[in-house]
């Protein structure tokens, strides 16, 4: 892996972690809304936000894996390579 690829991978990971932290905050707000007896509309809106944030993080993770898998220079050994079937399974897990 080149230095630029390592920098890109670190930046992608940081974005994913930020998305997950945002989802964590939204989930906390959802729990508080439920505990406080918030109106259904507010609860469902917050639930949709949490779900969307998690979906986006999941797709970003799979996308990173796909880019890494397709880049022959990113593998030092065969243990990190993913087959097309494994990548397909990851995508389907998010569907």
C-alpha cells in the first residue's frame, strides 16, 4: 500500500467513524424521545435518521472494502482479499 493509499484509507475510516458517532447521538436522542413520550411523528422521524445514518456507514464500509479489494497494490497477503461472493454477501446484508 502506498503512502497516499494509506492516507486515503485513514480518511475514509475517519468519515465512517464520524457517521457512526452521529448515529450514536441520534440513537440517544431517540431513546430520550421514547422515554419522554414524544409524539409518534417525532419518534419515527428520529428512527428514520438513525436507520439512514447506519445504512450510510454500512455502505461506506462495504465501499471501502470494495476499493481495497479491487486495488492489487493494497494487499500484502491473501488473507485480506475478498472474493466477489464475499463482497456480494456484504452488500446483501445491508439490503
